[in-house]
């Protein structure tokens, strides 16, 4: 990722509608799927500038790693210390040590082999451990935002389910997210191609202004639907999977 994007991320992720809406969706889903919380050993794989690590503390003790030293610098500015610099394909952890792994918009990046990363996630999970993935959806939506944040691949729900199974993990719940705002996003992507809009940074550089709260409410409203039955389409695909229990 362009180093300037880490600065943008750090500045906006505590109040931007997309981050806050996704936090609500994540917590809603984890609350529904986890039999226990508060004492889990958690890994945020590709932790970025650290906002996710902060809210994962409600479920246990979170550890984070990121490939970029710049991202970890911002994590430390948040007071976070349980950090490592590493690749998703070569995790610096022993096998079978984590109860939960979260990984948000990471294995979709340039330079990451999805199958290899998922096998590494499976390796460091305890038996019956859980993995929660969030990834960009649909290849045809690839646009200027993806270029800015280093996205190489956008997934479908069926595709990521297949990848999880190949890695020895059992998908238990999949859904799309950001469905309600999907038509607006599609129009934006199409306008980039037709009009050749000169957007240099990610979508996070586009200030939502007074409608930030409205957009947050719209995205947050999807949380119970995603956690219960799932949504049939959207800008993002979410998958929750488990490693087989011991014996």
C-alpha cells in the first residue's frame, strides 16, 4: 500500500462511516458466532494502523502483525505493543496458539498468495479455532480505490468458501456486506471508467462531510441481517470459518 494511505487510514478510521459500520458488523457477527469471549487469544492478520486491535479487546487478548513498518508505527502511536512485522504467508507464531484470527482486506493484496496465507492461518489456529475474513467483492468492481490500497483480487462468496475448504477450514457463515449502498458504489466505479475521473488516493480521501453519520447508520443497519441470514450481494464479502476440533 502507498505509505500515504496509512496516514489517511490513521486519521479517519476512528470516525469514518465505513470503518464504524464495519466495526458494528464485525462485532455483531462475532457476538453471534463465538461461544465464549473475553479470554480468547486473538490475531489480527494485517492489522494496519490498529483500530481493529482496539475493539477486539472485548473478546480477549489481541496480537497484530503487518508487513509495513509504517502501519506498525501508527499502531504504536495508539499505545499498542503486541505487534510483529511479518508477511501473511510466513507467520512468526507457533502452530495452534490462537483461538481467533481476523483478517480484513489483506489476502486480496498484491504479493499475497491467498492459498498460502490461509494455510498459515489454519496452522496457527487452535483446534476448533475461528477465522473471520473480510474481502473486497467482485472483480468487475476493481477501480481507482483498489489501485490506491494495493488490491490485486476481489472475491465472490463461493470463491472464498472454496479457498477456505482447500486450506482445511470449514466455512460456517458467509455473506456480502454494504448492499444498501451498492448501487451508488457501482455508479462511482462506472463513472471512473467512462469519465476518466482523476482520483489519486483511495475512497477514504473523499470527505463524506455532513452525511457521514447517515452513511454509517445505513451500513450499520446491515449488521443483524449479515449475522443472521447473510446478504446476497454487496461491495464486501465476509466469511467465518473454523478449524476442525481435536480428535
